[in-house]
C-alpha cells in the first residue's frame, strides 16, 4: 500500500491490501460478515437450551405445521439453511421422542406448540 492511502471500513477490518473490485463485492462481503456475527450470537443462545441452529430450524417448522406434523422430506424442503451434513429425519425423530402423538410417518411439535426458547 502506498503512503498516504489508508484502508477504510471493511477493507481495514479484513486486512485486505488491495481495494475491492466493486461496491457490490464490498457490500456482499459486508453482508456475509454481518450474517456470520449474528449467527454466532444466535448459536450461543441456542446452546444454552441444548439446541443447534438446525434443530431450532426444524422446531420452528414443526411449530408452524401444527398438530398434524410433517413428513421428514417436507421439513427438509422448508429449512431456511440447508446443511448437507445434517440428517433432518434423525433430528426430527429426536424431537418427536418428546412430542405428543402424531400421524404415522410425520413429526409434530409438542402438544403446547411452544418453542423451548423464550420470546
């Protein structure tokens, strides 16, 4: 970097020596960085309840489905984030172990329909 030129904002935070190729690139990287910071905070909060982000996502879907529940494949289709290493059915069946009765082949939220998280 030549004297007199100072890095600014995200470029400085990332310790990037060359300027971004476009404002769009800088905006995209800024969004990724912000999303990562928010996800870290959410994951830390979920950990207090013994949940992962994927488990919370599945619970959120099941709560929205109501007492009739959903087949595992549909839970997978509705996931906000798709983690190829997660197995939606195994997550869902663990959740089902503590839920009320439901139709064969489907998973339902608890009989109260409440999330284990406050708010």
